[in-house]
C-alpha cells in the first residue's frame, strides 16, 4: 500500500531561501514540510518560516489562503488595512489575493509556522506574485477585541486548560474561538476558521492529557501536526512513530491514524485541516465499522 503520510524530524530541519522569494526578501528562510513534491500532500502547503533580525519579505499576494502561528521572536505583518506586531502565541490569517509583507524589527530571529491552502503549485511559481509597495502604517499589537485586528488572535498553553476557562478570561475574546472541545482526555481550541475569514482550511490547537487517546480513524481531508510540547505515540498507515517537540507529521486523505499519550505529561500540538472539514462525516472511526462487521457476522452465524 502506498504511504499516505509524512514524518519530519526537528533534528533534520533544513532552512533554505525559497527560490520565488529571491530578490524580494532579506534574511528569510523556510523549512518546507509539505508541498507538491510529496504524493501524500495534495491539499496542504506547510512550513516553518524564519526571518532574521532586520529581515524583510516584500509586498506580495497569493492565490491561496495563508495562516500562521508565531513560535518565537516577533514579526510585523503589514497589509493595506494596517500593520500588526506578532509575538509568540499570536496567530493570523491572510485571505486569497490580499497584499501583505513581513519585517522583523526585533533583536532576534523570528520563527512562525505557516499553513497554505490550496497547496501552492511549483509549476505556477508557487502561486505567489510580488506587487508594488503600499503605504506603511504604525504597527499595533494583537487585540482580539479590536475589530481592526480581527484577522489575528492569540493563544497560550493555559488556554487549553479546562479549569482555566473562566468568564474573565473568555471575556477578552471576540468570538466562538473561546470554546474548548473536551473529550477522551483531549482538548481542542479553534484558531483559524470561517470566523476569521478562512474558507479552505482550519488551524487549531490540540492537547492530550496523560492517557489521552484517539482511536484509529481517517478523514476526507488532510491533517498536519506540528508538535509544540511533550511527546505522543502515533500510528500512520500501520507504522508506529514517537513524535516529540519540533517534529511534524501529515495524514493524507484515507490515511488511518491514531494517537496516544502514555506518559505523565501533557502533549500539545498545532493542527491544520484542508479542505475545511464538512459539517458531517469528517471522521471515519474504524471502531464503528468494525462494530458493524461484527454485528453482520453474528446475523449470518
């Protein structure tokens, strides 16, 4: 059976200047984790971006949606609608065709996880087009209550804790992104979805408590996972892996996968899904269909 998954290790990270950005950026490199060079990834473009202190990425537009989560340092994202300073834990969304650029005015390099949907096409110059500069604006911090920064948000590890979902904390959020889904030792908090304007993908945070477990299942979409904290036992296409902080995985359409946290510490990761999950039947759990198989066998017996 053809492998329908990707595994990349933090120890093998290789940052390179993307060819399409040459001459349009300074101090910018990217570790590409999912693109059209791998048969398992059809819908997903994913990578870790790095922008050195004083670095810039010129004004450009994409024919795909782009979302990002700052992992360390700070970076300014500018659009014709304004400029926002993004720090660790801040995330944002840039719709299709919106002009934007980045600069690092900080003293250290900035890194951020970047999701692109639909997948950029190598044969179309990465579906990226550099445009004339637009007027600069004074950057402001992310404020989820301010409509002027409505394409941005912020998430901290404590936002994943069930016992810290108090009214005073929830009151500072502008939307249903305050909701925390809890099941089977797993918590999920949405970050980027249609509320922020995304139509083609979602980005969210996942946390497994000790003994948290998700049984074997697959989806009619691609999922990617960037481990941020702790470690998790994973199975993709029947292959077992131990994923640690900084590692990356992708489950393609139809890839049966499962996760378990047998340790004593929590594990937390950034997850994306593309295309955006349908209202129903986004999960196909093996246990349900195995149950049906057993019931049918009983009747035939």
